[in-house]
C-alpha cells in the first residue's frame, strides 16, 4: 500500500510540474522526499517521547501516525508547488 501511495505522489507532482512547465524531476523528488521525511520525523518524535517503542511490536496506531505525517508533509509540498505556479503566472 505504501509503494502505491509513493508512486501516486510522484506521478501527481510530475504531471502538475509538467503542466506548468516547471522542473519535473525536482518537484517529483520534493514530493516523494517530503513523504519520507514526514515518516522519519514522526518516528523520531515517537522515539523521543517513548524510547521503548522500538522494543515493542509496531501497532496500527504507530503506522497510522507515521503515514499521516507523511501525507501532511506531502500536502505542504503540494501547496509549495502551487505557490510557485502562482508566482510564475504573475
């Protein structure tokens, strides 16, 4: 499921950048990278709050929090792309 979402994010960023004649590869990397950085950041915060989380089984809540953090970062990157497009229009 995660790989499908990563591919979907990459495709969406690629075609949005292509439509507005921006650097397609750069914005694809920013979109996918923002997803991964959100997951890493959520993991780091969870370990800082509860150091024993690594010794326990991963719960569905942990996976859900990390996934939502990745989606949140992708949303921020999408708004960044949209603001660059609006700057370019002017």
